[in-house]
C-alpha cells in the first residue's frame, strides 16, 4: 500500500516555464488537497477536490491549476513559473466524511521540492 | 490577527524533559484540532486528534484543547531524540465536505541525547 505518491521529488524550473506535479493515492480517498510549505510559514492550501470532477480554490490559488478526472489522481499545474513559486509542495488525501473511523486525518505525500530560477 | 498562531521556536531540550507546545487561534468556529509531526524532508503525519474541548492522551503525548481561551497544547513526556521534528498544529471548522485544515507555522523541536 503506497499511500500518497508525488512526482517529481525535486525540480528546477526557469522563469516562465510550465510543469505539472503529479499526485496519486491508492486509498480510494474522495478528498484530495495541494499545499505549499515555505520556510517558517506553515502549510498553505492551494486547491482541493471533494471528488472526481470537482475542484475548488484554497488560500493561494493564483498561478496554479488543477484537475481531477479520477479518484486516484490530482495533478497540480504551474503555468508561467515565477520565483515566488519556489516552495515544497505537498499533496494530501482524506477519506469520505461519515466513513468510520474518521479522525479527519490527512495523509500526506513526501513532497515535491520546486525551485524557480 | 492571524487565524492560527504558533511560536516557531526553535526549541531545544535534553532527553527526558517534558515538552510543551502551544497554539492560539482567533476563529471560535474551529471544532477539530490536530497535531501533526513532520520529520525533516518528509510529509506531515497525524500525531493527535481532538474534537471540541478536552484532553486526550496517547502514550507519552497529551493534547489539550481550551475553546474558552482559544488555546491548544501538546505535551510530550520523557522526550526522546526520536521526537526531534517540527510539530504543526492544525484545525478545521467543519468535518464534512468543507473540511479544510488551517495550519500553524510549526515549532521545530530538538531533543538532545
């Protein structure tokens, strides 16, 4: 059972380039999330999804896009990369509300470390 | 005022010490309170979960929630070098489809052997 898998683990981009961070979970979780973590700043929610075909913005969505065509996959697209997008990105998933036991736990991937130069 | 405030530390203690980590929050609508532990270059992992007010104990870890003061705490007894990590508090208003965690900035803890 792999849990939440993120690729790539590391990437360096030039300003203006685009890329997609991949996220896959094998726990059949309905909810999926993308966070970014900057040093000393905690985790900020970028986008989230409550199921296939449904996505919504979080706190810091500008410069990003997402799609959710399957339950398992939730890719994050960066368009026109900027230095401000240098960060560590975490994908997370959670089981459907009402499914017992449900502590509200988010299961995180190991992160994708992105540098924009 | 930020929704969730957490002292980033760093905090350095000797092995065996009692550690107290704290967060304050401003939104009285928060009902679900969590502590996540994050080892260096890893994703966060849930350590403790509490719904509404009260205490919860799990081994050497105790989580406390005081909703009247908008204050949550995590206590670690008999701290071990393996407890060295960043501890993030997190909270949510809703448990359903609108469940979104708001995280503190995290406190970096080092337990010295």
